[in-house]
């Protein structure tokens, strides 16, 4: 994510970049040393999308300041 957006790792370490998901569980996180997108929680498709064939898990990346 850091490379794709041209972000400095210091912005991630300073909490200027956040990943937000709907609901209580945050399934994704950014690794502050590399800027890689990681799964932060176990993702159980059967629990999230029981009766839906196409399962989509949305999240937003919020970057404070200028890009």
C-alpha cells in the first residue's frame, strides 16, 4: 500500500494512515515497518456471508495530510 500510494513509512508509523472497516471487527491492518496490507483477524466467509454467493469485505484507507 505504501509503495502504491507513494507514502513514506513514517506516515504509517505516525498513525497518519488508517484502515477502517464497517462493523466492530477490523480485518485489515498496515504493517508499519513495510507498509504492507495484512489481515489483522481471521476471516470466516461462512460467518460473514452465510447465504450470499458473492462475498465482499470492504474497507477504507484514510490518509491524513497531502498525498
